[in-house]
């Protein structure tokens, strides 16, 4: 007989992504803007005009020069916070323009 085991959809999706890391990488590339917004807040996301994840480098374009300088000084902390949110992919470099 089959035994029914209830699982949350979130747990099922995480297990699928762990098994197929290529799928996970593509999904995280698509969701990097929402992860950026969640980690840094809506105010900084408002000044972010473009965001792109290429291999292990995250490219971000900020429209405010003072904010850009402040983020450049906090690069290492930002990378650590973003890596906590990313499940399979890790960011090694952050390029802020």
C-alpha cells in the first residue's frame, strides 16, 4: 500500500531545485531583482535601474551617486547578505555602477 506523506509545496520545490541545480541557477537569475529588493529594501531597489547575475558576479546599476558610493563601501556585507538568500548560487564579486 502507498503511504501518503504530506509535504509543503515550498519543501517540494527546494528538493527539486537541489536535485537539478541548472534549473535552480536559472530561477535564481530570474529572481535576483526580488532578492536584491528583499535584502536591501524598497528604497534602494527604487534607485536600482538594472541588475544582472553572470556566473558568480552580480552587476548592479544605481542611479544615485551618493547611494552608489555608500554601497561600494559596504560591498562585503552586501555579498554576505545576498549569499544568505541565494540557495545554490554564491556571489563572489559585486560590481556597482
